[in-house]
C-alpha cells in the first residue's frame, strides 16, 4: 500500500510543511512553522544585539541556508524491534520515531534510509533498548557528498553486532553502491553519546567532499559543517577576507580537515593549520598534496601552539610526520599576519584570547557557531576592531547559526 510521506515536505512561501512536526512526532526544527525570511530577520536581530559591544563596522547580507534538502549528515537513532527497525529519533519515552522522509535531509540521504532500514531488518539484530539496556543497534550515521557518494556508519553495542554486520557487508555493498565508505563503530557503554572509540572499516577510508574549489577528505570521526552550500559560502568569504588584507603568513587554528586553510592557500601565502585530531590532519595533508599547494598541517592543541609561537611560553605537543628538515621546522616559527580561528561552541577561551590580544597579529578571522561565546572572546581582545561580520545560516529552522567576523588590530 502506498502512503503519503509524513513529512509532506513542500515549500510554501518560504515555509517547509512537515507532517512529523505537525503531528508532534519530531520538534527538532523548532522554527519550521516560521517563514524563512522571518527566521533570517530574527537571527540577524539577535546576533547584532549579542555582538553590540563589538559593534561591527559593516554587516554583510546573511548567507541563507535554504528551506529543505540542505542537511548533508543524518544521525539516526535506531528504534523499534528486531525486523521492524525505525531510523530517526527516540521520543521522551525512548520509543523509536521513524523519520525516513525528513524534508531537511539531502535527497541522497533520504533515498538511502529505507534501504538501510530493510538491510538492518534482515540482520535480525535487535535495536538498542535504552531503558532495558539491551540490544545491539544504536545509531546509523549517513553523510552525503555533493557527488552523491555516501559514508555510512553503524554504531553497535557489542562484538556480536559487529560480527553480524561484517558477515553481511557484501550484500550491503550491492544494496548501496554509492557508499564509498562503510564502517562499524563499537559503543558498549550505556551513555548518551553518538559513538565509541573503536571503528572498523568495511570499505574505503575517507569520503571525498567535492566542493567548488577544494576536495576535502572526511574520515568517519571527522567534523564537517552540516550544510554543504553554506560551508562553501563560508570558506569563500573567509578566503576573500584573507586576500583583502594581503596576508602572507596565515595560521588556521582548529583547522579540522583543512577547509579554511586550503581555500586561503595560494602561491604567495604560507599557510599552517593546527588541529588536535591526527586523523583530520592526515586528511588535510592529502587534500593539500592533491592541490599542490603550500600548506602545512600539524596535530596539536591550538592554544598551546599559539602560546609557544606567539607567547613564548610552554611547549606544544605537535606531530608532523612530513617535517624532515630544520627549514621546515623553522616555518612554524614565522609569526602570522593573520590568524583564522574556528573553535567549538565554547569559543577560543580566555587563554587563547589573551595570547592573541598580546601577539601583535594584525588580523584575525573568527568563525563562530555561538555568538554568545564570540562576544565574550571579543571583549577579551579590546585591541581589535570588528571590520566586517556576516551570518551564515548553517542551521535553518533552528535558533543556531554561524557568524564570521574580520578583526583588525587598532
């Protein structure tokens, strides 16, 4: 029997009509009933108010994120029962709510969810019961590249679940030929996290995110912005700002898989990226090698790196397997004339803010997913003026946003 998708995901005057929301099944997109233009206006007002003390000299027009089909990654909780799995979220009673027709997911993700549900039903594995603390299947993570290629990760509780999935990986590859990366993550703990530390690769190593100017390489535990089109807009804006200040020596702190650094690198600029994740650094190096650009990536703590090379104190536990000469090591000691920071929600914090404030660095580009922590960090760096700022609506239908700011030392 054919049924209408619960999402009824049609756009009407900038509003996405979602059956899941209207029926009270899912409230994740809290602003979905607000016309999109109004969402943008409200975010602009809130962001400007939050950053009022910093008073950017110019606000550029908001980069809109779209009404539907924009999310490139789905984190799907597995519910239901063995042979009848749901893929979506868990409600307040920890019952599975199937969201396979969610309108904000990229079409490639929406298309593969029913296939994955059928595959899991065929394994006979039991979805994890949060209350009873038993079962195997916890989550399925799906990431879609612009090319249509997919990365699929199954999160299970025990070795038994991993073994069963391993025994059926051949049929899975046939069912989902677009899956260039497939892995299983083992999460034995009974706690509210999305993944464990052990990952077994079934196919491939990294998903190639083919953007407009750069191909990034995402490994299973890599971070990437959830809205590909807005991420491209953000990368291009930051690169434009870095070009406008004619930076010769650029640092990208919290660089992840290298997005900002790779977009900003050119023949006249030396670029150094620092990130705590060694896997992310290895991915960034692959991209840099493919592009043939002058970019160096180091695994280590961003604050400690800045303290050592700008503050002159402490030591920085950096790992760079490519460094083979004194000349290469000396490159990291060159003082930057521009620093890009893209920290987690907590911001760069008091220590790194203080290091940058006292550094003499001429320009900072700060990309933030939390205007509140951004405002606190800006207050700690009074020597800098915010020349320009721009909102990037990475998360439509929610209160969250990304804001980037170009800072100049007074």
